[in-house]
């Protein structure tokens, strides 16, 4: 994942502390060009797999913060409901 698609440290820290004024501007699906990226906060998780609308794996997310903030590119072509495992 390139630096420009990663959430900034100044966004990650308040999300994990529950103090971000607009956490959904950081979390969820984000598109950059033809690429999609997912961000989620799952407290105490050690690894996270993103699942597409059909339940298949669309990407492994990288742990950015030990409290459970994850992000990564997902293999989808359009916005869809995501689940995380």
C-alpha cells in the first residue's frame, strides 16, 4: 500500500482512542482511482481478512496499530458491503 492511501497517524490515534470527530471518514471503504482500500478498527484483533458481499476473501488487512486498527487494498471493482474476519 502506498503512503498516500494509508490513514494518517493523526487519524488513526483518535480512532483507536474513541475520540475522532468523524471516524467514518477514516473507516470503511475508500476508492483511489481504480483501487479500493478498506479500514477497520477491531479491538485486540491480531489479523483481519476482508470479505466481499459474496463472502469470499478480497484481501488481508495490515495491522497499523496494536489496539486493532487495520487497513489494506481489497480486490473489488465497485463499492459493496464488507465483512471482516
